[in-house]
C-alpha cells in the first residue's frame, strides 16, 4: 500500500511539475502529452480498453513495430487483434524527432528493453 | 468532490436531527469497508459475496425463478452467460450453469416470461426456464446493429407496453472527422447519429427486427447510454451517458488537467420520444450548470450551447455510468424506493489526477420521477483502499445492478475474475 501511495504522490508531483519535464526528457514529455491519457502515465493501460505497455513484444522487437504503432495506431500491421475495445488514432502528424523520442521512451521504459530509435528510423517508415 | 460534501452534510444533519435520522440516506466518504466483502454500505445494509470468479460479469438480472443471470464480456469455456442460484439461502450462490454458447455480451433481462440476452450485434430471447440455464436456440428479436469495438454494448430494458429499448453507442469520441486525432474538427451533421448514438425502440416480442428497417430511434444525441432503465414509478425511460474524453489532451489551451478531469459531466436524463441529449454538438458542465458548445464544434469551454436537453443531474467527469436500477419492491427503506441507483464503473480519463467514481450512487426521485434531493453514495470501496492512479490497480469496478424477487440488490464487477454481491437491508 505504501508503494502505491508513493507512486500516487510521485505522479501528482509530476503532474504539478508540468511542462518543465519537456526540456529534460522529450520522450517522456511527448508520451505524457499524446499517449498517457489512454495508456496511462505508468504505462498500465486500461483493462479491456487500452493495452498496457509493460514487457510488450512490440516494444522489445524490431524498431519498426513501435514506430508503425505510433504513426498508424490501430491500422498498424498486427494491431487491434487483442481484447481491447478502443481504437488508437495515428500520430503521423508528429515530427520524426518527436516520434523517435516517444518510441525510445516506450522501448526503454515500462519493463521494455528494445533500445532507442532515431529520427532516421522513423523517416524510413514514412 | 461535491458528493463528499453532500454525503457528510446529510450524515451531520441526521445526527443533529435526531428523530429525522430514519430519513437520512447515503454513505460517508470514509465509511469503513467490510473486510469480508470489500465494500462499504450505509448503516442497516449488509452484503455477501454472492458469487466470485464467475468471469467478466456485465449486466445482471435476478429472475422470479430464484436464479441470477449474468452476461459475460468474454466467454467462459465457450459460454457468454452464467446462471447462479443460492439454494440454501445463505447469500452465497451454490449452483452455476453457464450458457449462451459461442456468444459474449452485456445485456440480460427477463420480460414477459422470456430471458433476453444481447451480444454487440443482436438481442435474442429464450422462454424463461423454471430453473437454471435456458435450453435450445434463442429467437433473435432485434438485429442488424453494425459490428463495432468502441461503445458496442447493446444494453436493454423494457417499458410496460411491450416495447424493448436498445442502447446503440457511438463508435466515436466527439464525431471528429479523424478518430481521436488532435485538431480534427467535428462533422456537422454528424453522420453517426443515423445509426448510432441513441436509444432504439423495438417490439419486444417480434422476431428478426432490423435496427434501421424496423426499429424506431426513440432518443438521440447519446454518446453511450450504458446505464438505462425504465422507471416504473414515473413510467419513463431514464439514462446516464458516458461523456466524451480528452478535453485537456486535445485542447490544452482551453482546459487544464483539473478541468479535464471534472468535465464534461456524466449526464443523467429522463428520456422521451424524440429527445435529443446533445452529443456531439454540446456537453454539460455541472459546475456552471449549463450546456456548452463542444470544442470540436467551435466551443471554448465558455460558450453556451442551445443544442441538447439539460440533464436532471451532471455527475463528475469520466465516472462511467454502466448500469441503472429502479426498485419495484418495498424491501428497501422508503427513501430508496423511487429513485435511481447508478453503478459507476470508475474513470480512466482523469490522469494525471487520481481516477475516481468506482461506486454505486443513489439519486432520490419522487413518484413523478423528479429529482427530490442531492445524490448520495450507496456502495463504495470497490477499487480498494488506495487512490487509483492507474485503472489497472482498481480491484473491482461496479458494472451491473439488479433487484431480486426478495428485494435484495445485486451488484456485479468484471474485475479480478468477476464477482457479484448481494445487498440486503437488515434494519437497525
């Protein structure tokens, strides 16, 4: 229970800190601006609605998987096959740098070890 | 947090009022949770865990034959529903019969001697068996609903004139041109209103009615009216709808995270033929007490809208009303006999603020169906003892509601393997 409270406090503190995060970690800032509303700040998703991002094959596999997911959403190859009811929009309006930062954040957090992604990697998937 | 203030106020009033205490309703925010059941209830009420680990329970119905029927969101051993029975009267079901092979769904109800069940694309019925699961093939009553994943559940209820009502949710957030895409404008007219975002009425007994050819669009402008019930005291259909998501992520220049957590209201309406609840062109702001223009349609959080009816109550944002119950019997205290119980599934769209709403509330109504007091919490504690920062950490989330033939109230949850509670009034 204490752990949860600490997490709660940390999340509140992070929320209060707000935009200052963007200077330090553009991937985290991008994730929180575009992804966390559905996948949650802790990457835990929402049961039956939006997938959790913990230890996902897509985030530990070839770089293109997460890039495609961000750019195409539920229209990405292999997406939308699970038990989750909501559709994910595509975020292709974000720049290559922004997508790379978010993809890197997801692939190196939430128990994922897929490694970083560059803007050139994103460009090659456009 | 208005609920806290109201709840506490009523309790204080009851203590100060002395002799009037019997008319006090609701549950204090810090009411202790019964460790045996994991939930808290007002004084005089008692719960049992009627059934545990039954599968992902959706709506429930407690039939006159003594069995409780539960629709399942995902099949258990290939079956999309389960019938439960407590043969020895100890408040715990000791018989389970799974049925609805090859299906999964949300709606379940008994009407005119038949057991009705709905998948996302059809409503069907069997003759209500004397006991247990129905046998044989069901007869399709309403069909032709477009297969969707978002807001696809087809919850049902009936009036007392032989009509079936089916909620057809919108596969959309705010009828944006591009689904949930920041900056994408709303479409006008919203093409989804033709086949979705409303309550359709059918003949409850006629087989194979098609939604568009045979159904009647009874009410519109309803994003997802998953909590819908016929009020037998006022002879009217009531509905609580899920408001849209993501004000702050789409319009950070108009809404702070705090405003986006509270808004838009979850709206509680009394419906009628031709009623328009306003989605997607407007939303309700319970803090201002006004309908506002949806930002995808030119709104800015400050501009009032003249589109859509004003709800009876606006609840805090994103609480997710998933079922509604009016009591027919008189086993519960008089103060609870004519109003609406609403099961709130709990939010996911209030982050980075804590998620809220995992509770059952009660809206007092008079015999004519008018709101006669502030809403109160009736059952709480479902999510667990800590603030819910991420919905996956909620242990239970209220889902379906039902009244048994003995007057008990049943509450379902689809989390943690699926559970049903039975709530009785024991008095002081």
